[in-house]
C-alpha cells in the first residue's frame, strides 16, 4: 500500500552517498551499488550486500572495494555478480570499469577483460549490463574501446570475458547506451543518447536482432530533444527501459517528444511485436483456429473454427 516496510532497516545513518543500482539474489539478499563509501558509519566502498532485513551480510567481503562509483549490476544464474561503473581499481588493483565477483565478493579470475574498457574523450563508464539466457553478457555505456581495441558503446562478452566477435554490433552506435532490455524472442532493445546505428537513423532507441544486426521492422526510434526542457544535459536520451509481460515497452528518460508528439515527453509506452497466442485474441481477429492454453507447458490445444484445411507449424521463442 506504499507505507514504509519497518522490517527492512538500514539504520539511522544508512548510506552516505547515492545508490545507483540494486539487484536481488534468489535467496532474497540485496546487492547495492553506488557512490557511497560507508554504511551505518562503517567504511564500505561503493558496493555492499544486505540481508533481507537490511543488515550487512558479513559473508560478502569486498575489502577496500572500488575507487569510484558502481553504476550497474547483474547476477548470473550461478550467483556470480557482474559489476560495472566508473571505477578503475578493485581492492587497490587495476580493473577498468567492469568486473565479475564470486559469491563471497572476491574477484573471479576466470573472467578476463584484459586491460578493460575506456574512452579517448571521457570516462569509459559501464551504464548497463544484461546477462542473456546462454550466459553471454551485453554491456552498454560510454566506452569507446575494450582491451585496447575500438568498441563503441556496446559489446557482447563471452562467459570468460572475451569479446564475442559473432555479435554484429561492433562500432555501430554513435553515442552512449544507458539501458538494455532483452525480449523473450531474443531481440535486444537499446536506449541511450545515440542517433544512428550502422548509419541508419535511430534516435535514442533501437532494436537489434539476436546477432546484433539492426531489426528494420522496429520503427519506435524517433525521440527528440528540446534542450530548453531538459535540466540535466549529461543525461539526454533514453535512460530506462522495461518490458511488460505482453511485450509492450516502457521507455523513460530526458526527451521532449516522440515522433513530434510533445505529450510523450519523459515517459512513454510503445507497442511491442510479441504475439500473445490467446484463444480470445485469435477469435477477435477472425483467425480460422483457436489455441489454448497460453502459456503452455505440456499440451497445446488447436481447434478449427471452420471447415478450412490448414497446416500448423509451432516454433519456440527463439524461432526453433
């Protein structure tokens, strides 16, 4: 009902700086990243794991922690934690902008990004991280190189931290990526400050196929900036993306209009393209058959609504 949950207690002092990212483990523990350097007046540099009641989980030990802000977090299915941000060291050792930690807070030495991320003109911030079902890792931010090689704003890493060169997106974007959302069909939504992808006009929002190629069927990418309406010029573009269960897309950020509609400033919901194979939908659309249940686990029922002969092919969400 929106009232404070008093069973979650961060103490009188709590954090002494901003919190930028949180993720929840399957056991209910909460990982928190930000600009803070203490929790409840005890040194805690930019990352902490809390128990479900808000107390510090002392089994998660980051030592001296990070030298700068943690901006993004993701948890793998094995419980390992991927951390991105503005930092250049972890526990006093060079680690440029991205690291994977074991469940106890120690560095996972099996994850190797070499000399790491960076940018020629500014910090190589990691703004967003998404782990795909196959374990590969999508990383977006302000960086322009990885391990000494050109890599503009987006990369997909293999599970060992190496660059997945089968992902077609290398150097496709002309501006930062602030948010990534993964559709059920494997397609990838990107939000940011960019205005083009592989020379195609894609103002602040784009959808890629699973291999990194541009999805030309997606037209929801005409977000405009009225600078007189935006207070924080460093945050221009799409900052946050979320997918609803029906595939519709929520996009929020610093934009003043969508397709020249000023009523769509700052937050908008876009129609997705994922089809809901419900019995109701197919009846309404006068299709020649109905399907149920949705979602399906074991048995899918297909019922003819007329005398027409037809064949049916069934694919999973990956098109197999």
